[in-house]
């Protein structure tokens, strides 16, 4: 068994090595699964990939040119051989060249990925801020505030990105003129895109954090803190939120994936030059190398964020991983919390 220090972090090199091996093995499994799904999906798409390489069905390429391209790209080989070559290239970081842009996919992603990552990371930070504010308001301001906040967060969690982005443009760009309707490279140009991806995620996180705060308020450590004269804000910020945030942190990896997928729509709405917008163009033009590159980069980002979320969860959780796995009844009575609150 791996010993853990306070907060659930592994103790010693052996503990960290075991944790790292598990994460790397899990990450490789996820990447292999994504690569396999993408490979199969590409083969199921109707049409000849050689024609897409030559510019699509409208290129009027000759049969000789099509045959030459099929041989050059290995499309005339058995499917299993193509699959092995496909995995081998991905393992070496070779994503190939874009059919549409005639440029290495890695170069295109290097230009577009920072935009999408900025949008996703900033959106996740803003979503957490909104979620914490909503959790505070709904649990500390009475039943009316709780009901109103609950209705808002539930509505926010199901709002489509394209609808929310359009409404924000109409109200804050066209109506009030506070921010530009499309991205212009300025800080103000990021406001509406970030809010568009953050609000739905904030709705989910707010519901999760609020439920955690409600449960934590009944715990022994909360009663002890009140007995010591802790203010309402101090109790919320120093004790309740630390425990209530754990489920939300666990959901952060999923939230990041939602933000990246939402970027496909948001980047198109606000004319942001990110991988989401590139993915739409790649699918439209049957640019398979670019589709594969975007899928793999998104999978790598998800694996990294999942590992970071696990580290943060272990650092924040005062009970450690074993304590987090105890029964709900033990958590509600505050087993092991009193020492942390004191």
C-alpha cells in the first residue's frame, strides 16, 4: 500500500513513481483508443481519400493520378498495415501534412492551439469563479436566494453555446456596445467568447459545489468553527469550500473537455482562429490529417488536465484519497474533519 501524506499526496519516490506509472499507462490507453476510433471513423466515411488529397471530387483527377496518390500514401495496402503505419507515425509525433493547406499539421496546430487553450483555460477559471459565487449566494442568503440561484444555474447548464453566444452579441456588442462582436485580438474581444464557454460549465459546477457546502454545513468541523466564533465568510472560505470543492475538482477534467468541444462552436461564432474553427473547415474539406491531429491534441490535453485535476484534488482534500472513499454517512458526521478545522 502506498502511504500518503496529509492531503492524500503519495509519500516517497515509490509512491510518486506508482502514481506516475498509472497515469502514463492510463493516458497511453486513452490516446490509443482515440487514435483507433479516429482511424475506423475515417475508413467508414464514404469516398476515396485519394480524391480528397487531390482536391476533392471536383478536381477531376485522372485515374492514373489517383492510383499514384494511393500508392504514395499507402492507401492501397491492407487495412491492418495502414493501421500499424498510422499508429507508428502518431507514436513518433508525425501528424502528416494537411490536404487543404498543404502544410504540416503540427505547424497548423502550433498556430491555432494557443487560441483554443487560452479560451478553455480562461473559461474554466471564470466558470469556477461564477460557481463559487453562486454557491455562496445560494447557501448563505436564505431560501429565496437559494431557489433563484438554483433556477439560474440549472438553466445555465443546459444553454446551447451558439444560442448564448448570439444573445451575448446582441445585448453587449450590438445593443450596449461594451465589447466587440467578434474577436479583434484585444482583451475586450475575449470577454464574450470566454463567457459563452464558461456559463454552461459554471452551472454544473455551481450545483455540485452548492450540494457539497450544504452537506459540509452539517458536519462536526463546521459546528466547531461556529462555536469558536468563525464569521460566515470565514467559515465558507476556509472550511466549507475546501470540502465542497472536491467533487467539482474531480469534474474539472470533464469540464475542460466540454470547454474544448464548445470551442468548436464558439470559435466559429466569434471568428477566433483556434482548432475548433479549423476542425469545422477540416471536416468540410475532408482534410483527414488535420482531423486526426486535432483529435489527438484534444485527447492529450484531456489526459494532462485529468492528471492535474487529480493532483489538485489530492492536495485540497484534507482526508486524503482513502478518506475521500469513506461512506457518505461518515463524511456527513465529519469523521477526520475536526483536526483539519481546528
